C-alpha cells in the first residue's frame, strides 16, 4: 500500500493550513525524513518531512490555498509498487472555502493544473485574502497590514524567498498615501528583468547597514552561528564561551534593541525585539544560520526560529525565558537600574553559584557600559513591558513544540532567575541538559560543556 501524506497540525488552534512550496515534484524519488513541503501559518513556516521512502505520486495539495488539517496532499509509492493513475486521486485534499464558484490559478510543482477552489469574498479582510494566496510575511508585517487595511498580495517582499517584512508594508502604506499625478509620466522602455543577486556570505557584508548592531566574533566558512544575549547584557558577554568554541564556522553576536551598541533602537515589547533580529538577519543576507539564545535572548531566538526570516538549522537555548509563568523580577528590575560597579557586581553574582567564575574584567566591562545611565533608562522601560510582579509577559513554549530543527535546552539546577522546572513536560525530541551547581549563566559556569553541546548541533 502507498503511504498517504497528510497536511499535519502544526499549531494547537490550527484547523486549516497552506502549503507554501513543495521541495519535490511529481514522480521524484524521495527518502524518508527528507523535507517534502513547507507549511505556513500565521505564526510560523516549517518544513514537513517525508514519512516514507519511495516515489512521490498524485501531488494533490496545491500551493497557496487553505487545506483542512488531516487531508491527504500526496502519496509515496514504494519501489516496485504499482501506481494506478485512474484511482489515485480519490482522496484529494479538502480545500476550504464557502464559495465553490471561484477558482484559483494555483499549480503543482510539476506544472499540472489542479482544480483547487478557494473563497474570495469581497468582505474578507486584506490579510485573509492575502493568506489564501500563499503570501509569505512576518507576523509583524501581517499585523501592520491588517491595521492599515493593506492587501499583502499587492506588496513585493524584499526578504528571503520574497517574504514581506515591516519595511515593505510601511513603504506600501506611504506610496498609497502619495497623490497620483493627473498626467502619468511616460513609461520607460521595456527591458529584460534583472537577475536578483544571491545573498553574499556574512564575511563579505561588513559594509551593510543593519537595524541592530552586529559584532563578528569569529570569521570562517560555512553556516554561521548567531548569538543573542539576555536582558541587560550585550554581545561582548559571549566571549568566555567563544574561547571554548575552538572549531566551526563564522560566529556573529547581535545586540538586542535597547542593549549594547543597539541602545538607540527603541523596543516597546517582545514583538519589537523579535522583529529587530529578523530584519537584521535579512539585511545580512543570512538565508540560513544556527541560533543560540540566553535568557530573554532564548525566547527571542525561539520566536525567530519559528518564522521564515532565515532557515534556522539548529537552536541552542540557554536558561531561556518564556517557558514558565514566574521570573525573579527583583533581578530584572534591580540590574536594569544599576549604573555603578558595586551593585552591578552584586547582581551578576546573583546569577551564578560560584562568583569566582566572574572575572574582574568581566564585571568592570559591564559597569563601564552602564555608567552613563542610558542603558538603565532604556532597559527599565523595556523590562516593565516584559516582566512585572514576579511574572513573565512572554511565552514561547507552544512555539518550541512545533519546531522541526534540532533543539537543545541548557539549564542550571540552581538558577534563581528562571527555574529549571520550567523546562519539564516538553516533547521528548527536545533535548534538556540540566547542570548541577549551576545558576543562570551556564555559558560561563559550564562553558566547556555548553560549547560541546553547540558543536553537536552545528555538525
């Protein structure tokens, strides 16, 4: 019997989904576990692996239309198994839409037209109409478009694979508000479309302006590792771990909005932090990367990995926020206010079990960065939006459960900021490493082992 390929449920509230692209065509040979197609929801775009090896047949799931969860979208025939084209289409997917009289022009990767039908109701919102046509956009871009009544299908995205970002929507909104002259200018002479240049390697893009500050911690070849620090920190805090990363490709450190050299980038909440990282990856031309995030940066990295700004190959989360309800807001509020070396040292010692792991140079560097009070002002405002009264206002627990890339979580058994119990009950395919006599800074307290875990992921 051939193996049926169905549209999976990748979101708890998902009833329908869209296939944004197929990686294989009708008649292609495929191996079990290889990416077969990409499914896109409001929250994420993720790859679905082939459930069996064989030949892909009867690809009935059209791209860019709503399909009911659990509906068959293709079949995989084992080697030597007979394919009956006359009966293979009996289980065509259920395409959702109350108006059966409007056809779409969606096509299969093989080029054969499929009579897929979808509803196009003039009363629908701009976002709903765009989603039914398979538009790729960041969650922030979708929200802005919905608020301004802009149809995303009318916008050309500048991101990877044509994904629409915040800047694309804002440009479209500005263009729509500009009066159109009564006499249009003459059309330019027709010319052949220019080929879109391929993204350059990170080492070649040092001159590119990015929304967030980027520090090249190590050059190299291959897929880069991108490090995202925690609340109140900056990219320089990764240097103790970097000393243990003796092999591998390029390593980049990003300063989150309101932190480090990105101090002037204003962030009013979690979504703005995520958008800043997404836009920076796009500006750098990083079509693929490995992500590492600590504390608040772990929650941000999880949200970025669930989107499509970059093809995230692996995810290492170190004491990440966003997995439980509580957090030590005594630390987040106290450290945010600190500008002098003595209180800064006290709060940093609160993060570790053995204060001896914090060198004097590490503490002095943190104090110098905060001495003028500007970081304190920015992070006090941001902290109030993210945490208050011992609780977190950020949750990414549902997002991590739907990720398809390898994920490791590293936690300290004696963490006083984010308790290790937050990470129980996650799917078994997510690796959890809890280190004894370790606090909130495993990347410093257990830097050798954390570097080893990262090498396992990046290999």
